C-alpha cells in the first residue's frame, strides 16, 4: 500500500499514490522540536522554521511564495515539542516545482541578519498575543504543572527574552545538529509516482551527510500530589484546563485512551458535553484532548466557565472523570466511540495533506508507518474493561492538575478544597 525507500545517507522516503486525486502533498519532517532546545535557546526550533520562509540559496522569500501560490499551492510549516515539518499541497502537475522549492528552503536557508531581526520581533509579538488570550495561555500554565523544569513545560515559541537573544550562528548550529539524515523523513501522498520522486530527491539530498543524530532530554518526573495554578485576570469567564499524566506515543494502550477521550469529551455526544453544557449549562465550551510524546503524555479537559460557577464545574467534571473508572461503559457508547474514531480517520485519509501527515508523523517519531487496516483492527479488539483499566491507570487523584485564568484571586483555597474532596 505504501512505498518506502531509504536513501544512501539514511533519509527515509515514503509515498502513497492516490491516482484519482488532482493534488499531491509533500512534507519534509525533522525529528526535532522545542524539547531539543537548551535552556537559553527556548524558541530556536520555531524561529528557524520561520526563517526558512525568508529565502534560501536558490529562492528569495518572495519567489518562494509567489511560485507555489501562483501554481495554486498552499505552503506552510509547523513546529511542535518533538517535530518540525515543512509541507506543501499543490496541483499534481506542479509537483517537481514544489519539491525543488521546499527542499531548498529546508536545506539551505539564508537567515540574513536583517530578516532575522524582523522575524524575532514578529515572534515576540506572537508570544504577547497568546499571553493576552486566556483560552490559549491556560495551556501554558498546565504544561508548567505537568512538566516542571523540563523543556516540555515551556511554550514552543519560547519567551521574549530567549527569542531576543538567539543569533544567526546559533540557528545554523541547531540546524546542523538536528537536521541530520537520521532525523529526516520525506513523505508524499496524492497523484505521485514513487520512482520518479525518488530520483529527484536523490539528486537534491545526496549532499546531506550523515553524522551523529542528537537526542533530547527525557522526562523522568513523578507527581505525588494535586497541583493547582491560578492566574488572576479580570476576564468575562474563567478558562480551565484539568490535566493528568497520560501515555507516550508508542504505548500499547494508546488506542484505548483515544476511545476513552471520545467518550468523555471528544465530541458533542460525549459525557462532559452533555453533563456540563447541555444538562447543567455551566460552560459554553467543553471538551477533552490527548497529548502524546516520546516518553510521556497527557489527558486534558478544557472549558470556558461562568466565573461564579467554577467550583461547581470542576466538581462535575471530576465526578465524570473519576466515575468512568468505576462502571463499564455501555456497549452502545463503546460502539459509537469506535465508529466515530474510524469514521473520522477514513474521512481524513481522503485528503492528500492529511494522508501525508499520517505517513510522516509515526515514521519520524516511532520509526514505522501504520496502515488504516492495522488501526481498525486494534480498535475493534478493545472492550469496555480495557477502557476502565486505562482510566484507572491515568485518573489518579494525586496526579490531578488544575490550571485556571480568571478573576479568582480569593478562591484558590476553595478550588483546591474542591479538588481534594471530589471522588478519586
């Protein structure tokens, strides 16, 4: 189903031909992100990703954008805690152009001093903007609780101080250290033929030499008590995240946690949506999510709550979370969760960009790809007892974390008391 070839220098190339499509999506994945950064260089991976768009050896920043967008394409990139990806979706007849441009960007960015100074200013404004958005910044508070004194506990963009201090030489050093063939995966999905693309990539990437691939700082912390962090701010509603330590990317129970997430807060028919929003009217926005990393993870519940009903909402949410450890979910609820998971995956994989991501992310982080059929089989084998088991592993009272932003200066003791007395 998928074609995979490893180039002589170790770069992996994976393609999936979707001949019925009119587009192709192409991505260059780097197994490095913000958790690979040193303390004084927080935000360097994200800054490097931005600078790649400012011009490369063969293309000016303006030509990069005009060439790809002028062909109907969409170019972008992303930096996360563990990954950087440069990607483009474009009509299939312009595939060669897209490959040449995005490869040149990733391999040979110019990083000119004047452009660097401007882009550092842009990112510092981005950091300020997110700090002004409590529904976003509350996740930074949660990360600092889950992963204290670790790169995972600091925002991917870094801080104003660290970004301002990064220089051109440090950016090149970071690139040289982590943009190593062992850390690079190239994926393409859509109307694409493997062998011609491979020939093109061999010519472009043969100059990239193998070296010792650098790693990242492992997380070895252990939480032993409930933690609450409140930022007092005169907002119209309180922004809440409840978090527990979760599972790593490759944990055998990861699909069980995915179904548990759907049942608790993954859609509008979930328990939390029905109980907190529909039945009690405590929040407009309520949901849950799963984060996974190489060696750790998190299960998160997020909500925007009436300032006067914060304690009541936390109590209701925790009762739902702890309650799922005690009673088996019904057959109907489990079936709906499985059908939702599989249905969402099937629809996503119809898109060439989503399929390119499906190929790249597990390969660059776990060293392998998965077929949809493998995942469907894993999902079909899960039963209600499995969900109760993983809930028992994760929803441990001493592992509870609560982050809040709102006009709550005088209520920290009340909120902490609620967390202590509600279920277990």
